[in-house]
């Protein structure tokens, strides 16, 4: 595996998920770690503070220690998250999150019986990846088109989603459609939990910078649209913290406000 191959895989979404991107970026820097290479890896996915935080920590400590952080988090978060899942319940999720998958896997290993409602997540259909992985674990999945999310949520007892970034105001950035679905969940009194490694907190937002919302190529949606038709292909959107019941991370379960306080206290180096 070369630096260029890893960079191209991150940029083209062959490597998906914020933690996977961060770990791949660290492995790329083991191969090539000059300033230009660091800038190039970060530029591959602008809405990925986990990648930036991992690289910053690797420079303070080491690449191996940064990778160890993710290894430990991957063991802690499923144990915490699985406590929110009870037998004979329905869990709703959108897009694909390795953290959500690990929580559902842990709940399954604890012999809890539950079903999952998930969305296909257009235009790249990451929801199919979620459905395939859960199916292999023996978890029953009901797969809905994105516009059927209201029906999927109507019978759900819990909504679990991942995230790509969290701002200093407690806003969560996740796959486009996430806030709309959180609004539907609120209408049906369905708790919404964001499942994430805390390194997805974006320290730049503390200093007034906005999280860049990645806008992807129009051809992913429509290769040859008619004249006068403009395609909008935003990959992410912000979720109002008032719609979020809690954020599940290696630091525990916290409201968005408390999460921001806990992460800046635990990882003060982010703000330096």
C-alpha cells in the first residue's frame, strides 16, 4: 500500500467512516510524513476533524499512540452503547457508522433480540453496507428508501447514528438527511443518540471557524441533467443539539453541551 493509494481511497470514499479515514491517514503518514503530505491527506476529506485531531496528536506523541486511542475507544464505546439497547425493540439508523455497527454487534453478543430499520442512503447507498453487515451477524433488518424514513422511525424505539464532526456549540455533523430524521424522531418521542469517538470534536469551531460541509460531485446524483437543472449534492448537514438525547463516546454518555466540556477537559491539547 502506497501513500498515493491511501490518499485516493480516502478521497474516492473507498475508505468510509471517520475513524477508518483517520486510521488510514495515520498509516499513510507512516509512509510519508512531510508537511505537504500532511496537508494533502487532510484535504482529501475536509469534514473530518477526527483525521486532523489524530494527526495533531501523532505529532505531539506518536502515530502508534494515536492509533492506540482508536483501538481503545473501539473496545469501550460498544459496551456503553449496548446498554441503551433492550430486547424486543426496534433500532433505527441512517447511513453507515462503524461505531453504531459495533454497538449493535455487542448487543447481539449479549443475546439481546432486536430488529433494525435502516435507510439506503443515496446517492452512494452506504445503507446497503450497514444492512449487509448486520445481516451477516444474524440481525433482522428492514431496509427503507430515504424518503420512507418517517415510516421506518414511526415504529422505532431508538435512533442511533454516527457522526463526522461535533462543533463547540454541540451541533453534530452527519450524513445529509440526519437532521430531518432527528426531527421525525422527536415527533414520535424516539430518543436520538449519536455514537462517536470524541476525537470527532472540531476544536477549530471554538475559535469561530465553521465546519466545512463537503459538497460532492453532481454526477453522483445525475450524470447528464437537463439544461437549467442545478444539482446539489451535500454530503453532510448539521443536527440541532436540541434534537439529540445524548452523545455516546469513550467518555461516557453526555448531552451535547456536557460532551463539549468533557472532551475539551480530557484532551486539552486539541485547543493548543
